[in-house]
């Protein structure tokens, strides 16, 4: 992106605020420093081009703000969802040679869900076969 370019992937509304690339870079570097990291150009690029779009999806999708439905099935259910996301990415990028960034962003978000549910193997659904029907 050039010095005059405006960064705003997937802009939804005309009245949404816009950050120029230099401002976004400064803010990203500042955030990484606040986290105790020594920001490299590659890390800042990763923040801007990958992680911010992933978080944008989580902030904008119409999911409940009080309930994380992905938690219901526990880690193993989310791991199955992650595998489906990977298979979609493999199909689109490797087999069809048709990049689809949203599929990558979903894959990354689901990997985060797996990490965040590491202590809950079965979730609120419970272990399969754990109820005696008689």
C-alpha cells in the first residue's frame, strides 16, 4: 500500500472511519509494543493483513454477544469444524487455484476457538453415548 492509500478491507458503510496505511502501521506497532513485543515489519504486516481482518469478522458477524455458540460442542466439535475449514481452503487454493481470503480468515478464527476451548473436550453437549436411554 502506498503512502496515500486508504486501508479498509470489506468496508461496509460509507460513514465508517478510515485509517490511512501509515496511521494503521503506527497503531499496530504501538499495540505490539504494549504487548511487550519488538515489532518487525513482518509482524506488523501480519497484524494488518491477517489478524485485524480475522477480528473484524468476529466483531461484525451477527452472533450473540453473550453466548459463544462454538463452545457448545467443546474442543472436539470445533476441531471438526476447523478440519472442514482447512479442506475448503485446500480445495480453493490448492486444487482450484482460486484464492478466497475469507476462508483463510475463518480457518484462523476456528484455530483460535480450538485453543480457547482446550480445557473443555465435550462442551455442554456432553460426551457422546454418555446417557443411558433406558
